[in-house]
């Protein structure tokens, strides 16, 4: 283990979030795995909107103080917090009121005036549709301007926190025939006529988190609820779509941090269970003296460490205004894959104990699967990295 030291400020935050994970999340982890769709009332003490004096906070985004001279800013603080909370429970972390994926979108692309207006909301993010998943440029939900209002129509599926949030950031096209440059994101408050949550999913893992289908039928919102410009740029096709895609540069390291936290939990418990059986890992012992099971644990921890460093790098780059699309995808690809492998291998190493509901190992294996799917699957992250490395566009490499 490298035991990378965090700056003092972040170490304090990390410890605080670990305490939250231990004392608030772990005690109700199994409860909300069983009671899918029940609102985890225990999380109300963590409501980000109340904590920050009425302002949603600590979601991936720019420096909290808005300053330029950032070294370790809001993104790094966010991934550290997420990692620790997901050591507690991924589904519950995703259910903390006030910190939805839509908040990250608002943070990433809203104007100063919009950040002021939407700073206190709890926003989910609605991109996926029945006929549009990985290829988010193919969405069919529409928006058109009618006087001073946008009119939105379409169906959004698999919206995390879609049932519990108070606002949804919706991707819609102004004109499908004009391709990706016509896709914009819109802030739609819950309760707006024409917006309806019609279904909550039953899932393999992260059952504490609600996942909704939302229908938009002639749903009218104010003209200035579009995030960024509503112009369809002709020449700058990639530039315009890139603006909405920019959200992912902030959120992918966050999802990768979820995988880091969840797999750390599995490694820690496995070490504890092995110790109860008389096998304590000794990092000073020469590797050639290690048993197969010890060597396996060392290999998993090395992989985990590499993934974590990628996550920290991607978040640090975002904090410091450095383009990080490739690094964000690298972090997500590595952490998602490693997270899946570790949690499942820990179940295997602990045998029947790992497979039974007496421990949370089987739950973490289920919870971690989604972390290699949403915010872009493993294959999509690899595609993005390959395009960057080879200097190819999305039309050249599909
Ligand atoms: C629990 C949960 C929560 C979610 N939360 C949200 C949310 O909050 N907001 C939201 O908008 N969406 C959300 N999603 C949707 C999620 O982002 C999509 O499921 C994901 O992007 C994959 O899309 P898809 O399911 O349509 O799969 P598809 O795109 O149909 O992909 C199917 C398979 O084909 C592979 N594949 C696709 N294209 C390529 C390619 N070009 N090259 C190689 N392989 C490829 C994929 O990697 C995948 O393995 C959520 C999903 C789940 C399950």
C-alpha cells in the first residue's frame, strides 16, 4: 500500500465522511437494500441544502469559492467525500438530499445568474431514453420555444433520484435533424404541469437509490431555464455538444470514486474475516513467501490503489481548469472494472460467508455493478480514451 497522504484539509473531510458512513449509513445499509423505494429518512440530517445555508453543495464542480487559484478544490473534496460515503453505502450516498447528478450539471455549465437561482435545488439528470443510452447524441426528447417558454416533450428512463429530487435537468433537442449541436439541457422543477414520474425501477443493486421514468408532455418552463446558450451553432457542432458533455468531466471521477469506496469496503471486510481465520496480511513479508490468498489480496490492493490515483488526478485536473475528459474516462474505466472485480472476488474468497446475507459482501458485489455502467459504460470509456489517444473523432471511431 502506498498510503498516499492527503492535505490536512482533505484528511479532515475524509475522516468526517467516514464517520458519516460508519454511523449513519452502515447501520441502515441492509434495511434499505430490503425496503427498496422507502425513503431513507435517516439521511435527512445530511441534507446538503440545509447544511450549506440553503445552497446545494459539495457536488462535483468548480472551486467552491469560484476563485481561479485552486489547487485542491471542490472536485477533489467531492471525490474524497464520495469515496468515504460509498465505503458506507453507494445507494444511500446517491440518496443524500441536495446532491444529485443534475447539481453537477448546473455547477458545470450554468451561468452565474442560473447558479444563484438553482443553487438551492436537488437536481437529478435525465439523459437516457428508451431508444438512446450510450449514444447520448441520439436523444429524441424535444424542446421548442413558444413565446417566453420552452415546451418539452419526451420520455426519460433510469433517472437516479428522479422520484425524490425537486428538479430535473433534462436533455432535449431543439431540432433532431441538426444533430448534436441542437441538444441542450433544461432545468425543469418538479410540479411543473406536464411532468410526471410514472415508474420506479426494481434493481440488482443500489436499491436504496430511486431510479425513475419521467414523462414530459407539453411541459412548459421559463425561457431562461436552458443551461448555456440556446443557439444551434452551425460550424461548432462539437463545441456546442461539448458544453453539455462537459458535465461528464466532473461527474465521471465522482462515479469512479463510488467504485473506489465500495471496493475498499469489500477489501477491508475480507481482511477482517481472513484475520478471524488466522490469516493477517503482512506487507513486510517477501512476496515469494506469500500464500495464494495473500498474493491475491496484494494484487487487488495494488489495482485499487492505481484506480484511486487516477480518480484523484482527474478531479485535481478539473479543479485546476485543465481539460480532463480523457483522464476522467480513464478513472471511470479503471475504477469501474476494478470495483466489479474486487467486490466479486471478495465474495469468492470468503466462500459461503461472502455469499450469505450475514455480511454485506454480497450486497457490495451487486451495488458495484452499476458503477461500470452508468455515466458511460466500460466500453464507452475505452472508446473515448482510444479516440483521444489516436486523435480520432467520434465519426472516425464508433
Ligand atoms: C441504476 C441506474 C441508474 C441510472 N441513472 C441514470 C441517470 O441518473 N440519468 C440518466 O440519464 N441515465 C441513467 N442511467 C442510464 C445509464 O446511463 C445507461 O444505462 C447507460 O448509459 C447505458 O445505456 P443503455 O442501458 O441504453 O445500454 P446500451 O447503450 O444499449 O449498451 C448496451 C451494451 O452495448 C455496449 N455498447 C454500446 N455502444 C457501444 C460501442 N459504440 N462500442 C462498444 N460497445 C458499445 C455498452 O457498453 C453496453 O455494454 C441509469 C441506469 C441505471 C441502470
